[in-house]
């Protein structure tokens, strides 16, 4: 059985911890847990495991500071956004920025004409 390819984009929980590091610049497991805890309470060991995974993949660096590790992002938020956008383009738009822009233009036109079309069919445009 073949091992699945590792995605360049971290899954949601890893991305949540990475976002905490982007906002702080660096931090310990405790620091990340405190930041993440406002939106999603996580066990200390869960955050530690997530940060360890990110470190093994090279997305964050870690250094020993006393008895704890301090983690820092090694990939910028913008670099991760570019990777995510490229993955999105590859998956849904045959890697074409032009196809994405065409889709967005078409959607924009559809949204602009939707209220008039609804009214013409006797529906309340406020339902949008």
C-alpha cells in the first residue's frame, strides 16, 4: 500500500497553532495553548504533538529554552497563502488563475442579477 503524499498545507488544527505563532512571532507550547484556547480549548499534550508535527515537517523551528522548547514559524503567512491558493487552483481550476477569475466574474454577475430574477418570478429578493 502506498503512503499518501504529505500536503503542503497544514490541516486545520496545525494551521490554528501556526497562526498563533505567526501572531506572536515565537512561543512555547504553553503560549500557543493560551492563544488557541480562546477559540478552541486544547490539552497541553495535543498542542505539543501538533507543534512537534509542524517541526518535523519543517514548517516551524524549535530550540530548547530551559526545560521547554520555543517554536517559531519558518514559513511566512503569505508563503502559506500562496501554497494554499496554488493547491486550490490545481484542484478546482486546472492550475489556471484565468479560470478562477472567469469563475469569479461569472459568479459576480449571477449575484447581481439574482434579485431581479427572483422578483420577476414572484419571490422575495430579501431571502438572499
